[in-house]
C-alpha cells in the first residue's frame, strides 16, 4: 500500500491481516511511524465497519510506515503493511 493524503485529512486507513488466508481482527496491535524508523510503541488498531486499521490525523508531511504485530502463541509476527504519504 502506498497512498497519498493531504496533511489536513482525518481518515481511516484500513489494513488486512490474514493467517492462513483468514482475516484476523483480534490480537493485533499497530504502529504508524516515520519512514526509516522502527516501531517502539504499539497500540490497538482503530476498528471501523468491521475492519481494522490506523487513523490518519495530525501528521506532518512525509512518508510513514504502517506496521502490525499479531499476538499468536508461540509466535508474534510483525508485518510491514506498507507506506502512507502525507503531503
């Protein structure tokens, strides 16, 4: 995903996480960080109309990376979900 949004936007950016082809919406945390940095703080995703994702609001212009972490014992996969460009 690479989408471009103006900095004034307040918009939901959905992400799709699947395990063995089945969409997962529980046990997921997300991070939205400036490009080139690694996530250090994970938060619950925003849920809207049964989908999970991040809310884009209050971001300065630049490229941001969306990450997801799935809690699934014994594994904890971390997934790079792509980029969002703020203009």
